[in-house]
């Protein structure tokens, strides 16, 4: 796409918008360090400070009864967004968006990655956020879960074999040529054994630390910050991404979390933990709640260890620190067993906190940041606006972060995307994906439209008034709210056209959606 657009919807201002030329690249000596921490499946509501003075008046929901002391303190030093959205709330698609600033139809990652889905893998030709930081002179390091690569039989210890024996293989080893500018590596594809994780280092050696993964990853980040073993160039600024797996499932026993964290919740009745009115404490999954919350508290402690190291080393003042997630967790809300991949607030709404001492004024803001906006905004915050790739589909909101009165148009909403497996070949490998649902989240409403696989006609809809019905208890009939539906479909259609989404290209529901 070569033409600029005038529509400025969150995560949807495109190519020309991504590269606002107002900010200049800073000299290397002044460039800030950047740390981006994003635990998996961490919902926005699972932060204690939302119930505290200075924060609770900015939201219309009750926070989960979790203990997050480090995030509580961090929030008071940060710009905190109330309405950051994961547009395709599923691990691999979000990670593809995060790294490239492109929606799933462009990033190469429309589905969760495993060995039977060759169609879903991060484009090797994509210019990722780490590529940009590396070219700008940064030392770039990745820790933890990646999950954006199509697994291939490339186990460094067993050439010609996958890194795991199950079929399909989910876990993956990322060789050097696919690391997109990360010169330090301590990562894996996806592996859900939280107290027995494994990692491949920069040279492809496997490590099995037998330690709860967030605490181990925090330890490795601290070691990197201290430059133990001379693993980074201390003359360069650093860019670090930390993809913690918990509080992602499993969350069913002390094999999944730390006992000291579980003890905070083990004796609390389930109906006192599941405080959202749309949650059903009688569901079988409800027993997982104390383990999920224990993992949340453990992640908080691991995050705090990274913050402590920054302060101890005198790096905190010139380091941008972001805490976010790839998607949320429904945890018995809406009576669904699917923790993600839905337009419900518990699934789409994610944390987004940014600390940049002396540069960002701590405050709460309702900016509806979309996933594709994260990459260009990070680059903008670091003074690299001029380096934002032309392929980026998100928008650089750094000017808003620096100045809430910046002369920019705020986003009016965020796109919702759900994709599922499409056609398979004779070997059962997925060759296409089916764009099963699209929707739009505005400041007031959430709309999602689901289509039939064969007819491409509407088969189900969701419409919620999120202001008057914050827990989305009442699905409103479309025919009783024609003006609301018309406006939301118009906004959605503009975005789908801008990003060249399959619904636009195929004219799906064109009687409802004006493309």
C-alpha cells in the first residue's frame, strides 16, 4: 500500500502515518535502553492497583483480588493505559504483530504456530523491531517464549529431528539467521512445563535449569544487565524483550507456580476470587483460579527483580521499561473454556505500563492502543521515529506518551480478528486460514461478527455496551440497535480496507460493512 490515509483508528494508521518525521534520531550516547516484558495470558484486570486510589476512578470494572506489589509501585511511576487491546488475542498472531507492527495477514503469523501449520510463521523478510534497534546500534537480547516460527526438524543436538517428539510439534529452535537482529539469545518456541523449562542460547546449546521459568528468566536478564561473561557491549544501549510464559496454562498444581504465591490464595473461597459478575465459580476450570493468580503474583516478583537490578546498576533513569501481555485470560467469565481468542474484555484487554523517568509524566490514559501500534511507538519513544519501517501498519503514539496534549488524532477504536485453520493437504498440514470473525471495539461498544465457513454469511454476532454493561452480560440484538451497528461497521470496514484484510478482499458481509 503506497497511499497515505486520513483515518486514524488505533493500530490502523498505516504506512505514511507510521513514519511521522517530527522526532529525530538521537545520538547514540543519549539513546535510552529499552526493556519490554510481556508475560503470556496476563489480563488487564489482574493488577492490584486498579482497586487503589488514583487508578480505580479511571475504570468501570473491579480488579481481580491479586497481590502485585511491584506493579503497584511501578504503575505510580508510569504512564498506564486503561484500554490497550490485543487485536488478535492469541499467542503467535500477537507476537507476529508485536515484532513487525503488521496485522496477521501481513506478518505471516495468522494462526498459532506448530509443525502442521506451515502457513503460519514469521516472515523472514520482515523488518522487525529488533532489526531496527540493531541497525541503530543497540545490543539486542531475547529471553523466554518466542512462538512465532513454524517448527522444522532442526534440533541442534539431533539434526533432522524436531526439538520435541510429539506430533504436531509446537516447540521450536530459532537458528541465528531467523533471530532478526537479536545478538543475544536465550529462548524457546513454546513449552508449558513451568518448573522444568528449557532454552537454547546464542550458540544453540540447550539449558534445562529446573527452576520456575519467570524467576529463571529474570535471573538471566539480571546477569545480562550486569554483563556477566561479557555477553554484551557496555558501550551500546540495549534492547531487551522478555517473553515470560506464566500465567499461561497449565495452572492446576504446585508444579505450575510457586508455593509461596499459591499460599496467598489457597484458602480464599472461589466466589471471593472470581469477583467479576460474569464469572461462573461452578465451572470445572474455577479450581484453576488460585493457581492462575499465584502465577500472576510470581510474575510480579520476577518483574521486580529486573527493576531492582536496573536501579542497583544505575540504569533505571535512562531505561524505558514496558510491562504488557499478548492477550488476556477469561477464567470462567462468559462460561467459556477458551481463555483467549475472543472479543470479550477478559481476552482482548491487556496491561500496558510504560516508565521513562524524566521523559514520561506518570498518569492514567484511556488511549486505545492496538497491538500494531506497539512497535512504532517503542521506536518513537527511543528517538527512532525516522527508522520506522514503511511496512508498519500501526501508528507511532510516542508524541501522546510524551505529551497528552500532543496535536494528534486519538484512535476511535480497535479491530478484533479471529482466524482458524482453513484447507488442509493430504498430510493434514494447514495450507490456508479461514477468517472466521472480525469486529470492532470502540470506547463504548464491542461488536463481533462470525461467519459460516461455507456460505460466508453471518452466523453469530456479539454486541455489548461496555459503558453501561462493563462485564458484557447482555448481548444486544443487532436489529434493535441499527445506528450503533452501522457506525461500528463503517469504522471496521475502513480499517479492513486499509490493511487489505481477507474480509475486504473477499467482500465478506458487504451488505453490512461498507468497504
